[in-house]
C-alpha cells in the first residue's frame, strides 16, 4: 500500500506512471497503424479485421477500458508533474532556457493535450460514427459489406477521408501526435532509468525516425483516398445500400 501511495504521490512515481502509460499507448499507436495499413490490400482484408475486433467484445471492451485508463493516467501524471515544476520555479525566467532542449520537449504538455483532443474526435468519427462529425454525405453506419452484411470498414474510411477538411484535420492531428512521440519515446527510457550518455544520441535519432515513419504510415491513408483510391468501390456500396433501403420500404 505504501509503495502504491508513493507511486502516485512522489515525483519519481509519477514519472514512472507517465512512462509506463506512454509505452502502452505507443504500442497501441503502432498496432493500430499495422491494422489500418490493410487499407491498401483488397477491401475484404480490412473488413475481416474490423469484424474480428467488433465480434470479440470480451477482448474489445477490456482493451478499450485499459486504453482509457492509460490515457487518464498519462494526462494526470503529465499535468501533475507540470504543476510541480511550476511550483518549484514560481518566478519565470526572463529568457526561457533552451540549451539542450527541443521544441518538441518544450511543448510536450500542449501537443499531448491537442493530440488527445484529436483522438477523441477520431473515436467519434469512426468508432461511435457520429454523422455530424464525419461530414460525409452518406451515414457511415449504413455502409455494409455486400458479401457479409457487416460494417464495411473500407468504404467507411473512403467516405470519411473523401472530405478534404476531415483529411486535413486528421493529418494535423496525427502530425501533432507524432511530434509528441518524437520526444516522448526517448523521454520514456529516461524516466525508466534506461537511458545513458553512451546511446542517448542514437535514441534521440531513433525517436525522430519512428515518429516520421508513423506519420507517413498514417498520412498515407487519407492521401490515397484524396487521390482516388476506393471511390468506385464506395459508389458500389452506396448504391447497394440505397437499393436495400428501397427494398425495405417497398416491403412495408
């Protein structure tokens, strides 16, 4: 009990909480990208992936709860440590010290909170499927795989990213998230006591390479949609959905 108390009250404990929660969230970002890149395979691939996730609620909901918990802990520890730093230095420097720091490191709290807002929007867009958020002309929830009748994830992604300002906001959000990771990935090792001067420069470079790679991976999907990928498929799914609706109304 005493150890648990120190974990959430001491500065070292809060850094550990932030590092561990950040690691879990980083692994999710990587795994989520691997799943999303199936968009470049035939539509059936990502539709099977989406159906697998949605049909295994005993795995999906615990994973969602854990991720929400990690986000909460990460935000709490970041704000708490920031307030402690401000309290320890009540008088701001006339000229903020910048030696040895980067823009990413100085804006971690701001970029993290903005990226968190983007994640919330992304969930409302594709998970909750709020029509007012998507901006699409067709309800995303109405798009179904013609072969299985399940949600057509491929068509949903095409419909969502076909709206240029939605794609632009997505690119900005992912950009801020990866900008956050460009420093956070290396800082995580430092908080865990796994960083030393010998390989610290290599770790800094690796963090930036990983961040750029993740951004290019995520950005490739809306970019491909805006360049025309999947438009014919989307039209087919929309026409099928419209015909299905007409058939239901005629049967009444």
